[in-house]
C-alpha cells in the first residue's frame, strides 16, 4: 500500500464509516444503513459498527452504474 509522507494510507484503501459513506453517496444515513443491512452495499460489521473500504465501494458503485446502462 502506498503511504503518504504523514504515514496515512492511500485514499483508495481508506476505511469509511456509515456516515461518511452516506455523505459520499449523497444519501441519508438511514438509507445507507438499510441497504447495508440488506446486503446491497459491500461492508463489514466490526465491533458492532459498519465499515466500508473506499476502493470496494467505488467498484460496487461502478458496477451499479453499468447495470443500469444495460
């Protein structure tokens, strides 16, 4: 993984919270929560909280956009 000068990981590997994903997608937090609980958004539950990998989320979003175009 590429590291920045300050020691943080590349944005592509960034772990995101439910609230961050909602903001990123422009959706309400509860909408993302319901989609995630239903298995429609790729996520992992860690310590009782949902976490998302930015690169996985971007690939999922790209696939969703291609599905709609077909």
